[in-house]
């Protein structure tokens, strides 16, 4: 996840695993971001690559079931990020 944003972007990562019945286990230094799926995102700028602040919520990719996908499409996960000072949601 860190490779997708520049050095001037503050990246906040929330582990939302408890929402799918799992213990929080994301570690910034794991190095295997492909095992995680972003389920909510907000940023201080309309372009997440611009300097500012980006917050994401992640869950293990294996936990993204058809039910979770439906919840994501319905916007049920929008509250998985705090977004204070980051009005742009994706």
C-alpha cells in the first residue's frame, strides 16, 4: 500500500478485520500487501497521490466474501474509516 502513495502523503491504515470476525493482524512491515483488501478510503485531497492525508481500512483478502462485497457496494463500510479532515471518500 505504501508504494501507491508518495513520500509527502500521510497514510493511516485501519485494520477492520473484527468486522469480518477475525482478530486485527495487519502489520505495516509485513511486506505482503496483496493479502489485504482496502474496504474504505478517504483523503484530504481529491487525488490520493497529492500531498496530504489518506486513510484506508483493510481486511484480509480471503475474508472478502460475496456478502462483504454486497455490503461494500451498499456503502455499509463507509464508517470503517474516521475520515476526520479527509472529506474525499472513495
